[in-house]
C-alpha cells in the first residue's frame, strides 16, 4: 500500500483483517431473524420466536426498542399486523446499517481520507401515491406471513397490478423496479415448498427494503437529493460494469476538483440501458456510449470540465452531456497517487446503509501476487493478504484475471463480501516488454481498435440488427 502522505489510497493494511467490534453479534441477530422468514410469520414456531427475540434484544436501548419488542411479541403470538412487520423490517435495516457504518469507519481508518458531512434527508408526506404504496405494503406483509417456503404463483402474482400502478409515476419507479424484480425472483422459485436452497439473506434484504420504501417520506431517506451544482474538473479513476440479462449499467468512479479551490471529493456517474440477452461483452458499450459522453473521456484517458452539473449529497452526478466537455489528458494512476488520499468520501443515504453498497476507490501497489491454479488471486502487501475479486472484472474490456495477476499496481474498489474485505480491480499497471503499461476495465468504453474488442462489437451489432429486423416484421404483421 502507499502511505497517505505520499498520495496513496490505502495506509493501514493490517486494519483490514482486524476484528470489527460488534460486527458478528449484529449479523448473528440479522441471521436469526432471516431464518424466521423462511417458514413465515403466520403461525410462528418456538424456534422462530427465538429469532424474533434476538432481533428485539439487538436493538434494545435504541429508539426502536419499544416498538420492536412489541412487534416481536405480537408476531411470536401470531397476532402481528402491518405496523409490526414494518417495525421488524426497520430493526433489521438498522442493524445492517450499523454493520455498514462500522465497516465504513474501518475503511476510513485504513485510507485516512476525510468524509463528507451528512445532511438530513428530505421530508415527505403521503402524497397522491399513498394508496398504491399501501397496496405494495399489504402484499409484502402477505409474503412475510407465507414465508419463503409458503410462496406460490397466486400469491406472488399479487405484485403485478401494484407494479403496473407504480410505473407511470416517475417518483415511484425505484420502488416499482425493486418490487418487480423481487416478485420475479420469487415467481421463478415457486412453489416455495419444493425449494432445496433458499437465498435467505438476499430475500430478507429485498423484503425489508421494499417494505420500508412503501412508507411516507421513505424515498427521501433512500435517495440522495440534488443539493448542489458541480463546476470544475472531473478526473476518472475507473469504470464498474454491472450486467443483467436484460439491463446493463456502467458506473464511473472519479475525483472531482471544484473550480472554487475547495477540497476535492469522490463522485460517481452512472448510465444504464435495457439490453437483449444476446448483447454481451464489448457490445454493451454500444448501448451505453450514446447516453454519456464521459465514457469516451474514460476510454481516451481524459478529464472532463463540468459546468453546474447537478450532484446529489451522496456524490452521484446527475449526468447531462450539455454540462460537460472533454478536458486535458488525465492518467487515473497519477490521479490516484497525487489526489486520491485528499478526496473526501461521500455519505450514504440512511436506507442505503448496507454492506453490499460499500465500494471505495483505493490505490494498491508494491504487492506480491499469490495465485494458485483455479484459486483466488491474493495481493500480499506489507505482510498482510488482501483477496482480489477477479470475478467482478467485466468481459467488456481488456482487463483479465491474468493481467491482474501480472500487475504491480492496482486502482480498485474496496468492498466487503462474505465476511471479509476484497478488492475489485478497475485498472492495473503491468510490465510489457520492459515498459509499464496501464490496462483499464473501461478502456473500450468509447470505442476500440483492439482486435478482440472490435470482434465483440461487430457480433453485438449483428445481433441487434437481427433483433430489429425481427421486431420490424412483427410490427408489420
């Protein structure tokens, strides 16, 4: 790792493997409650009552204590109402939030970087969507009563009219997308009684988040509000690509230097698009490229000059091509070595505080690579081992696990997964013919002359052309 006073992104590697106080206890309480949801809350058994007691005990002494204790008691007796399920979901979310905060605090100790001050979330009222949100809440409560082992197609199908009612309202599309995706996962697993393996924590995550997002004012606590306009220089660090069978998103992590000379801070800019499942690899950029000029700047290794670009209090740029122009060349590794240690980390919205959301840009160099056949890659730094998640390296760029294993410096995202900190590479420096060469996951974002990339883009173009021709024939009929 590079010391902070020399511009490095990580300082105390030993802290990454040290125990975080209270972490195991919080997760144990969450796991106990999650197991309760497997069999459902309609007629809880004694073992389920123990899980309910565990989550109530975990929040004792907090403002939630009385409500959660009552909710646990009512639920264990099979007499819980909607408000009791909401209280239990709130307790679970608070515990996961405490885990998030403890891990982020530890990362702050490791990097030595400053933090952006949090602001209070915007208040919200019932609004015209109160009825449809109440319908969503009722469906989620029915799902909890049935439990994952009790779901069937008829029960899960109850989400469809609710999602249809939400989609026309732009303010409800986030909730609609979450509810629709959750219902689709449940439908694919029906009937629940035949499931051999239940994704216990994932479904509990989705259920509790969806339930809390149906409450009045919850959207303001889950999404960053636009609080300022960013004018200055944007220095990209790398691109994280997230792909689904029917959608793709590219999220650019960058350092923003305000024109007024105030301290730099870390920001993100994301672009997403629907896609057919036949478009994969480098072909994904064809769908994203027209929607964001920043991708071309990333590919060319350039900065961007922003003029009053809206930015949320979470550090998310609400991208507008009209408010950005290409700047001077900017090397992500130079940015990481010179500026990253002084850039303030963004805050996280209250309902977004969850370990899975942790993705902190860091610079790692001076490491030895340990890699066994078909085993995970590990960076050994200053006597400490840091696992490298090469499975997250996208196929939409030239960065490969082999390149990572041959590297000597890495800009990546520090994450927390399966009980440990891991590093997701965004770019690495490696030696080719005695010269240091940088290889970036987003190198093909703005176009490429690389033979592999060109072939992948041509294949994607052909697939899209075929799909358009078939759609045209269907419409003509």
